[in-house]
C-alpha cells in the first residue's frame, strides 16, 4: 500500500504500551513513538523514545530515509519521498528507493512481554560501501504531555559492547539500546517538532526532543539491527552468548509464528487484550484510552469469545467482578492516584451480558469453567440485579412498571456520555431505550431460580412494548419519563433503539414492529462505517467531528458515526429476515464488507472509533478502537457464520 500521513500503524506490547506512527514515517501525534511503555500495566504510560532520523551514504552521496515536521510547517529531511511501498503484514515494513538505484528495506515490530521495539534495515540491492546512520529522539514524559528543552535532561550514556544506556530523568525508566552499530556520543536538542493532528484537535502541538548521539552501521556487511527497550527488561539481561542479531532472529521467528493463522482482523484483536496485574483487561482504544468497563464487555464478545480466547475472557470478567461497588462497576480503571468513577448505568448490565455469553461459549466449546469461577460470576451478576432493582447511585432503580430509571443532573450515565464544560450534551435522564433492552435481557439471564425476577421481566416487557413504541412514526422513543417526569418522551431518532432487536441475546420486539424499526434505522442512520448517532434531519445534527475539544465533544453523539453499532444493526437486520443463510450472505456483502475495507485506512488493520456523519465519512477519534474491532469480529465469526 502507499505510505500516507492519513494512515497509522500500531505495534502493541500486551501491557498497554506500544509503538505507533504514520505509514509515511512523520509523527503527527504526541502519542506517536518508538518506545512507549506502561509503568503500571496497562496504565502509567510514558514515552521514552519518540522517533529517529536515519540516512544512508553510498558512493553517490547521502540520502535521508526519515522526515520530521517542524514548526512552522517545515518538513525536513526529505526521506518520505523515497518510500515506494509500505506493507503492514506481518508487521510494518517500508521499502525505500534512493536516487542512485539503491533499495533499502526497513522493518519494525514489538515483541510482546519484552517491552522492546525492534528495527532492522537491509540492502535489497547489495553494494559495497553503504552505511546507515540513525539518531534517536528521546523524552521521558507522560504520553498525554509534551516535552520541552530543559537543563535537567541527562544526556550521559553508558556504553558497553552492543549496549547503550541512558537515564534521562530520575524516577523515569531508563532506556536501553542494543545494536550491532558503532555509537558516537553527540548530544543535541531538536526543537519545535510539529504534530498536525494535535493542532487539528485544538491542543498544544510542538515539542523539543533530546538526541544523545548517533548509531552507524556498515549496511554492506549485513543487516542492521536496533533493539530499543528499558533497563530491567528482558533485553537487559540476555543469555551470555546472545548477540543482538541472535535475539532479533529468534524474536522474528517467534513473531511470525504468533501472527500466522487467523484473519487479519483477528490478529489485530490481540492488541487490545492486555495484562492488568496477574489478570487481563481490554484497552478501549489506542492511543489515549485505558480500560473502560462498558467498552470491555462489548468488545470482549468479539475479541475473546468469537475468537475462542476463553481464558482471556475468564480473566477479564473475574478481574472486573472484583471491582463491583453497590451493584456498579467503575466507568474506567484510572491511572495511579485517581479515584474510580462509578457513573455508568449500562456497564454493569453489559457485564451481565458478557458473563452470559462467556458461559454459553464455554459450554459450547466444552471449555472447563471451575465451580469457583462460576460462583464468583454468578454472585456478581446477582449483586448487580439486586442493587439495580432496589436502588443504587444516581437514582438507578427499578420502577413500578418494571423498567429501569436512572440519571441525575450533571452526570452522564449512558454510553452517550459527552460533556462540554459543565453541560452534559445528551443527558438522557429517565428511562433510555437501550438501558431497558439491557435491563430486561439481564433480568431474563438472572431469572432462573428467582421467581420475583420473572415477574419483573414480565411487567417490564409489557411496559416496554406499550410505552416505547411510537406507532405514528414506526420506531421507538429514545427516552421516556424524561428527567423523571412521568409520561414524557424524547423521540429523537437515535441508534440506541436497535438494541431492542439486535446486539443482545434476546430481542424485545418481533414481527412487523421489529422490521419497521430496523428498516427505519437503515434508511436514516446507516453509513458504510456504522450508524449515525442522530438522524441527519434533526435540528441538532452535526455532520462533522472536528475542531477543538468543545466542538468535538458537542458533535460526539449528535450525528457522528459509530462503527461498533454495525454489530447490533446487522444482527437485528438478519434476525428480522429469519436468520437464514441467504440473509447472512447478503448482510456480509452489503454491510460487513464495506466496513472491512476500512482496514486499509486510518489505523491500518483496525477499525476507527468514529467517523463523520456526512460523506465521505472521514474516520475520526482513536484510529484503533476495541469495540469497533470486536463487533466486526463478532459479526464475521459468529452472527454471520453459516
């Protein structure tokens, strides 16, 4: 594929850290880095090595392989013009053609668990007298921050055979470079790197980086290899006779095996399942999200269950079950020093759905689920249902009509959780439609052996069908009893209603009503990238997600497209057509295939968080999003399987 500033690659380390950049090699985000590690996996992420410059010297002269963007809008050097091809599989690989005909290949991969990024260069057209020089750019900062020239940065290097070590700041992990190169200590500050994506987001967008020296390889003599890791990592204490080329050769074989077999999307799914202590969790999205509960339980059904990674699913659910408080789960797991926020009404209900689907998958695959784990998960489900029935934070309780009421002024409770300053953009206080779909599904899951839940379920189902259906319009209200005012309704046409038919184990609607709803959603909300969050004919519709933080948050759920919603929509579409093989094949061609074409855009091999509501549906937000990938996998391997 062609290298571009609009497409990005990701190499995740399984702990929340990663390497990432544009396929053109120019860093456009503060998060683009060669070595970015999680100090308290998967949180506490720090950028240690931001990037590098590299150039080749031949008999014909010196040619840059790299390019940087500097303020004000200067690109230097000119290496990007020599990239003839970028290949994402099995890991990022660039081909450069120099003006004298020399062809050089560069590859990069991260070895999970080793906290190490490997770079390698080799001549495709052998020639004598060809040298490669690389100069790394270092910082040692929080991944959300920017770095600036200062007197405290320590350039000193400790050089020992193939190893060069730097300790830029106290209390920041040290950086270890292993290579088959000659190192020359030449400290320099490189100033005013410009990050265009940060500027477009209305944020600070320039930084200064420290470069302690250069590495020089005789490329004519063989492959140039460079391992960037941290002191204390696996590469810090290799076997005595291991050379850096031995390590890279072994890791390359291991990675080729690890990345073989499944589909491209299934391979990408592995980036999101990360270590949390001795357990596992799911990163909601790269580069800036950590592990969010709602995203985790939605995504894991595709990332783990559909792909057969039941051990990971078990570890994730057991870990989150231990975080319950008052029937609720934290909205996300915060970085060190932050308090968890229990302000998501749907995350605990998605947990119940995920437990149900996990147990069903374990049963169908004859996977051994221990009695202890089964008891732990059942207890967590019962605690959620009991506390939701009788009442917990933010007015969450089961009303007399069997439906779930929730919400308080100034608090965003559902997945439509954007706020601008003190204003919650879509408060949805009262009885949101998808919350009822989740609640009634959860009651059905928890009803065996609990007669009162069966009674609640019956009452709730009757209330849902009589109170939510907008007969005149042919679809469901988005919220009833708005702001806890009995009898009121918000009829905004949003995608939340699709969960009454698809995306959950049990449908709440059937027959003509279900088909009318699905057809209306298809006509008004469907795009090749997913469903719009608001119909275009609504006066509050916003066609584009761009501008500063306030502008973006205002548009987040007011028309912006969400790819993860393609999962519930397609499942609903197939269900109302009887679930036939013909319906599945048509759905795969009409809906899934266009979405999968996005794998060669934005986050290469992945699916973005969001997209603009109007054509051309430009990808926005995180280029690598767990529930977007997860729901596409669930469709591919489960819903549309014949």
